[in-house]
């Protein structure tokens, strides 16, 4: 580790993060070796794909949000939406990471696509890991916070093109229903 890297890490015991892992910068391998996590927000490619294609060209646009490459290089990765710049819909985000589809520019960089299981993992357990809360949340296990969202279809096994239309049946935070339009848990929330 270089002297400047040691200085920076000693100066700030807080967790570092490469936010908006849109590209793999020249120092990305070093950041991975240092254990610096990376966040990706695929909805940006979905929403801005045609603008990026026009301004940056095909080669640069296809390299945006290289999720598969980050994972293959061993990065600690998590996913988010970057709302309100792009859609808050997690199903659409999952679909985008799996297909690399965009709103108006077709499929960009299919070589960076990932499978549904990995996409869901990046939105759940990986986020808890990034926040240093994997001992409390991110997976459903005894003695962990019961934060969850339920869908009628399983986002890991449903047809890929059903992902964007997934809507929550209910949402629980801390073991309590906070969104329950069908009143599955008693009195309306």
C-alpha cells in the first residue's frame, strides 16, 4: 500500500465507497484490493441511455454501469436507484441489470448483464453489507430486523420481462406492516 493510501485510510476511519460505479476508473483494481465498496445505479443507464449514446457514443455508453465486470474483478458491490434522477422502481432496476435494457436506446453493454439472483442480492444483502449492518438486516434470519417487501411473483425466478411490473403486496419495517393495502395484517396501515 502506498504512503498516500495509508495516510488517507489512517485519517478517516469511516467507510469509503466508490459511489456511482458507472465506470471502472484506472485505480479500480487498487480500490478493490483496499476493500473499498462500489455502488451502482443502473436506472441511470435505463433513463439516460439515449442521451449518453448521443453524447458519448456507442463504446462509452455500453461500458456504463459494468456490473458484471465489477463482480468479476472481486468488487464489493451494492445497487440502488439514484431516485429522483431515475425510476425508484426496484423491479425496473433489477430488469435493467439483468437485460441491460434502456428506455429509448435498446440494450447497451449486454456483456455486463447479471442474473436475477445476483441482482436481487445486490439490492438487499449487499446494501446491508455496505452500510455495515449485515449483522442486523439484509437477510431474513432469526434475531434480525424484519424489514421486507413481498411480491406476488418471485423476482429471482419470474420471467425477466415481468420484473418491471412487480408491485409490492406489502412492506414490513421492524416486523410491522407499513404498507398493507390489502389489509393482510389486520387493521389498515
